[in-house]
C-alpha cells in the first residue's frame, strides 16, 4: 500500500468511526490556502476539526505525534476560514484520529478529543 493509499484508507476508517459514533459529517478534505482539514464534524453543538494520522509502524512514534506545530497553525487558519464561511457561533475543538495500520483487519484507531488548541485564538 502506498503512503497515499494508506492515508485515504485511514481517512475512510475515521469517517466511518465518527459516523457510527453519532457525529454529523459536515466536510471531508476541506482546503484553505496551504491547509487541508481531513474532516469537519459536529456533535452536541460542538464544531470539531479532525486531523487523521495513519502510519503502518510505530517505530518512529505514534501516529498522533506527527502533527507538527506548523500543521496545527495551518489547521487553525483553515478552521477560522470555515467558521467565517458558515457564520460560526458555537464551541469548537481540534481532534486527532490516530490509526496504526497493519492490514484491513488489524489496526488500532484512537480518537484523541481536544488534542490541541493553537495559541492564536
């Protein structure tokens, strides 16, 4: 599986997990400037920006450890743009879905709620 295929597979797993957990999917692969938000969802009047990280090995660290400060800032910028577009007026949070993938039937998925919050709010 190529890295791109692995990423797409991970995003599909995250999408299905969120849907089955009662989240309303608002956007998938939302782009603004240099940023892409993998999933934008809503649950219990909370607008949630979700970054999905999928890795085939934890040798260099857990998937969630690969969200850099620069990426957090890009996600924040995209989130601001999205909120302006929809006239946002409710709580927000930033989540990470971490997937350690071995094969289609053997993977670990962790949903890290409120995983980070950029400083510039």
